[in-house]
C-alpha cells in the first residue's frame, strides 16, 4: 500500500505562528477546521474520525504486542502537535484531490460501486457494509463520496507515475547498500515458544518454568522437534517441530535476532525472553539471501514505489506552496509522554 509521508509541516507551523488571522479565517463556519484553496475543506467531523482511527490503531498495536490493558491508550489525549501533523497529512490528501480534479480526472459510478463491493468483501465473515458504516457513524452517501475522491486521487497518481522504472544496476546498488547493513541475513532455525500474556510476573515465571523443563528434556537427549511439537505455543511451527527456514531479522526483536545470528550452529540456546514469551532456539544454518527471485522482485517493487511516492510528494508540495491553507484549531494541552503520532488516514492511502 502506498503510504504518503507527512510533508511541509514546517511550512504549516510557520503559517500558524506568523499570523493569528489563520485561526480566524474559518469563522463563517465553525465546523470547518481547515480551508484549502477555494474548494476543499477539512471539517471537525473528519478530524475527529481521523483521531478516532489513530486511537484504535494504538490499541490494536498494543494488543498485538501483548501489552497489558491496551485499552488505557484510548484514554490518553492526542497532543496539539500530533493533531497538526495529522491535519498536515489530511491536507496533503485534499491537495492531491484538487490536482486530480484540475487535471480532469474522474471515475464512473460503476467504478465507485465496484470499489465499495471490494472493500465489503474484505470485511470479517458475517459483517456487512451497512453495519460497518453504522458503527463508524457515517452514511452510505459519505462512503460513496470518500471512495470517489480516493479513486480519483489514485487514478491521477497512477497517471503521473505510470512510466517509473528501476534498472538492474539500480537494484544491485540498493542491494549492496542494504547487504552491507546485514539486512539480508537469513537463518534456518528451530525454536520453542512458551507464550506470556501481558506483563504479569507470575505468568512469566510459570512460562519460564515450562521452557526450563523443555530445555532440560532436550539436554537429556530428547529430540528437539518432538519436544517442540508437544510444548510450543507457536501454532505456525508446531507441526514442523519448531522449524523456520530462511528467518530474517526483526521477527521478534533484538533478543531473538541476537540468538539467531550469534549463537553457535546446532547448539540449543539457554532460555531467553522476548516481548511475546520465553524461547529456546537452535540455529542450523546462516547465510546472506542472494539477489534473485522473490527478493529481487520485492526490492524492485519497493524502489519503484519510493520513486512514485517522491513524484507525488513533489507535486503536492509545489501545489501547497501557492495555495491558501487556513486552519482553525482550538488551543489544547499537550498529551503526556510525548508519544509519536500514528500516520493519519488520508486520500493518499492506496494512491498508486
């Protein structure tokens, strides 16, 4: 998925600081947070929906990381700086849509309907689009309008970037650069996981005792694969006896990577802990993935996407430099902790 980065935040903040009138321009309609040129706006409702989506993303991320009580994140306020960054991303999406309209790009009702049906088909089993949009507090008409805007922006982006390519020499240079940073190290491993839910010390100690017992059984001569099939909480590797072929860095964080790439081959590691639980591991092979097949294709696609993104960013930034962008955002106390903002949804999601 194409992901447009936050752009021109310094220009946006400078405009806020240089003229207090920027906060008063939308006084004719208190619902309007941002006026973009003469035709586009960002409303308070749109902003609130983006903020809600960010909170939901934080909670989901915390759940995936096994953080205890992830719902508490929903109670943490979003700071004024975060809101400005979110607005900046939303402005980028609106500006792209303006450029697409100026270029005469349009989509048919049939294309909009097909896109909505495609999205509906991706909902969980049993869920309907009507139920989904009702929970989001929006109407089908709004869904159709937002879908049309997104498709128009996507079609414009594709039109502007359709001829982007990379050469084999470009791909080789990128590979060499990343390979020097050990980005393509892979290992064949077998591991056993005893999962720990949350950060309960008692649960962690119980899991530690279980992994210690598994480690002792292997040290006493039992087959690693047999113990893994019986003990591991990793559903994906249970049937293979804990085996992962071609494991890459970053699967479960630095503790996992350290054992995977530093442990002696064919030796069973001492139990160690990651964010998901307790492990033991045996590394059977290590190598550098060659530049061929799927890796070359993935690298090529990433480079093409990056070049496309830069083209669209440049177009949007150039257009923004000559547009009137007026913001009306009430003062707000900063959130504690200074968390980094999550990228806000925008029209540029899926643009290419």
